[in-house]
């Protein structure tokens, strides 16, 4: 499986600034064997759609989606609407949404399943808080989050096959990255669950790591067994830094 690197711009870059990021990123030399995607805010999807491909980024993603395709849900954006942008993937259950917007495992599962039905890969974010980690509950919490999407009917399904992103909440945006070895234990547990559920087909589901990844530590994650890629927030905001991170992702 080729390694995946996904940028998450979070709540940064409207269409004008998104265009400037993409123009700058076009100058970056990128490794051929890397699956690169960028998750942009809804308002920048059109701008990104028209130029991201020329910047060497094949995969365009959104950062959230509602579970219904349309209806009386003011302010929400449904997967069928996102499909019009020919999205490859969409994040769901990012810890910032769980934390600030009260997203539950049940909501995250409904979003993931609905994206799959529309042929968009859900990138399902899971991870423990600092308090849970300190109580030794990391595996219990992550397994429960993954079990919630599996029992809701997640499938391994071609274009809509999921990606699981292990993102320890305490490592997101803090500069306190989880060590490759600690992340490995959790990735292995997630892979085990996927293997039990899907058998051989589970090998199509990348399990990627997110949390303070940068150009200095990305090589450690991507050379660790069971880590199939990375989800990158802050270090993707500067196109040159993100280009450097992509080059540092694979051995020269
Ligand atoms: C993220 O937003 O998913 C993330 C991992 O952020 P950061 O890289 O800033 O920790």
C-alpha cells in the first residue's frame, strides 16, 4: 500500500487564500509514490477543485459532512452536495468537532456511512484525550470509537472505502507528538479489529496517524509498522513546509 499524506487546513483559507496556497504548492517537488490529499473548508472547495490537480495533489477532501443528503438542516452540507465537487474523501469525527460541537460516536458513524453511500471515502478520526491516556484508557476508548462505526454498517467498498485516522487528542496542535512506538500499539489494535471484521479486504483500509506531525518526525511515523500514512494540520498551512514534509515522508 502506498503511504497517504493528508493535509487538514482546519478553519483556514477561504477561496482567495486557498488559491494562493495552491499556486505556491505547485512549485514544490513531490515524491511520486505518495498519495497526497488536502481537506479544505467548504467555501474553498470550488477554488481547490479547479487547480489542486495541477499542483500535484490528486485527492480533494472536505472536513465534515452531514448525514442526510438534503433537507431541512439549515447550515449543513450533505454528501450528495459534496459529490458535485468530485471529492475523494471527507474527514469525520475530528476531535475538534467532537470537542467544540458535541459530535458523538453515533453522529460520526451516521456521517461515515452516508459518505460511503455517496462514493466518498470517510476519513474517520478517533483518539483519546489526555485524561483518558493518563488513566490508561487509550485502547479502550479507541476500540469503542472504531466499534461504533463498524457496528453501524461500515463497508470496504471501492471508492467509498474508509480510512481510519488515529489522532490522540492531546497531540493535536500541541507540538506534543505521540512516539512512533506508542502510536504503533494503537494502530495494531485498530488493524486487528478491521481484520476481524473484514478479513482480507481489511488490507484496503489505511490506518493513518495525526497529531503534531511535521517534516522532522514524519519519517519516523511512516517507517513504523502498521502506520499507513499521516494526517497533518498545522504543518500543512505553509505550502513550502508541507512540500518539505511530503519529501521527508519517503526514504530518499
Ligand atoms: C489535525 O488537524 O488533524 C492535526 C493532526 O493537527 P496538527 O497536525 O496541528 O496536530
